[in-house]
C-alpha cells in the first residue's frame, strides 16, 4: 500500500514537472514568435527609410553635378574673356552655386528608435547591424566635414559677394543677378574663391557617391530579408576609411 502511495506521488510530481517545463517552452515559443514579428516590422520600416534615403542621395548627387558643371562653365567663360548670350543662363546658375554646399537629412527614425530602446539586437542579421552602424558613423563624419567646410567657405566668400549683387525679378520668384563681367574676369581673388568652391563641391559629391553605395548595400541586405532576394556579401573595406582618404580627381 505504501509502495502504491510513493508511485502515485512520484507520478504526480512528474506530471507537475512536465507541466511546468511545457509551460516554460510555450512561453519561450510565444516570446520568440513575438520577437520575430517585431523584427519583421522593423526590417520593413528600415527598408522604407533606406529607399527614401537612396532617392535623396541621388537627388544630392544630381544637384552637386549640376552645380559643378555650372561653376566649370563660369571658369570656361571667364578664361574665354567674353560672355555669349547663349551661355548666360548656365553662367548665372554657376555664379549662384559658388559657395553653396547643399545639405541633406537621412531618414533614420527607425534606426534611432531601435538604439534608444536598446533593441538593435532584435535584428538577427549581423551584416545589417554592421552596415547600419557604419552608415551612422559615416553620416556623423560627413556632418562634421560639412560644418567645417561651411565655416571655411565663410572665411573666403567675400570676393564672390563683392562681384555679385541681386535685384528683384518682376517676372519670377527668384531674384536676378547683377554683375560686371569685365570686372569679374580680371578679379583674381574671385577666381581663387571660385576654384576653392569647386574643389569642395567635388569632395562632397564624392562623399555622397560613397554614401549612396553604402546605402544601396543596406537596401539590398534588407530586401533579401524582407523580400527574399539574394543577400549581397559585406565589403572588406569600410566606407568611412574611403571617405577620409578620398581626394577628388580632376575629372570627378
């Protein structure tokens, strides 16, 4: 009789232990499923941000290219010593671009939310996390460069401002440029400032080109997780080191 009691007690204990174990397993499965759902939502949001960033990078690259071409036209016309009427529109656009340094703002809300909540570890793909951290570092580097170059531009822009004036345009929203071409073409400080501006623009276009390549890699990596496309391999060289060592060539 006593043996039967022990057997019954043992069976009851076993049932309790198995029940607790199964309960823990169900809880773990539920939490894992919840995290995977959250991960998918974050990946989809990161993908949307990255697509928006890619469009903005391309807009920036196109803008810098247009402004560089405009300043090159100014230099070409000044070297020629005369301003044909057919070149005046591009010449004026080039003058307006001297000293300009367009800014951009990345869509980083989802990434910042993950960091603030300490949830970046929710993303299982190590490559995506490394690329996002890399993009953040690159973005901060370029922001610092932009601030430093803006201050530099302010220190030598006076010769440009001395040559160019603005007046109201009765036929449009944008003001008309006023300048004396003959005085401008003989102004050496003006040309030096123009060449400095051109050099800085080439640097920042190269920055945006490299940032766009990094963003494109992030885009492809996110797409392979959310849209089941082939996953690209991670690069051996980080973009930030390329930006630091990169100097624009004459034909950039």
